[in-house]
C-alpha cells in the first residue's frame, strides 16, 4: 500500500502532539483516504522545510495558461458538475417516489420529532475565524514524506510478522535428539 504526497488540512476535536515539535495541536494533515495522517502545529504547517501548501489556480498559471482560459475551463467544469448534480437529483427523486409509500408511516413520526426544543445560541458562531471549511492541500517535504513512507513500511512489516508468527514452527525441540 502506498499513498500520494498530497495531504489535506483537517481539524480534530482533541489536540495531539505535533509530528515535529510535539506541541499540542488540533490540526491534522491527512491523505485523501486517511491512509496516512500526522498532527502538525500551525508553525510547522507554514514551515517549507516540513510542508508546502498547494495553491491551485496560481500553480496552473505558471505553466502559461491565461486566467481567461482557466475561467473558461472552470465554467465548463461547473456546468458539467451542475448537469451531473441535476441528473443525480432526478435519480434520487425517482428513488424517493418509489420509497414514498413505504415511508409514509415514518413521516408522521418525523413531524413529532421536529417539535423537539431547539436550544438557541448553542452553535459556536464566534471564535472560528474560518466559517467555511477550506480543505487546504499540502505537499510534505520529500524528506518528511520519505520518513512517513518508511514508517508505514515498518509498521506493515511488523504487523505481517505478527500475522506470520503463529504459523512459524517453534524453536527446534530437543525431544528429537
Ligand atoms: Zn510543530
């Protein structure tokens, strides 16, 4: 199993030690399928010796693509996504129509549960500087990434050794002699 050197910034509820300096942090860098993740403090997140943020439109621009072209491509892509979504919606609607008859009894219960008291102001509206989740992408420094890969390899090897252990013959018994 391997994983790409592309990590997404996420936030966790509980703070753990930074991978580099062991300072408690709630920021995690994780691969898309979380096959690898590591806690990172904000200082090391900005440290290019550790990780570098991937900026999307700007990096594309370096190749010589004009902003206009990017906008055009993006527009087309958005259009396609919209069409895709609409198709999915239609599919869901069809499904919902099919399930409707079976769900009717449950719907009555839903009406009741809607009346459950809502606690006003319980949502944490203040304190978070970024209201919308931005999944910032990062690429680990190649040395750090190599460390992660070797760590995974080692872990896999030890787990494999554990799996094999029961099947291995025991120490040569002295009863034969
Ligand atoms: Zn750190």
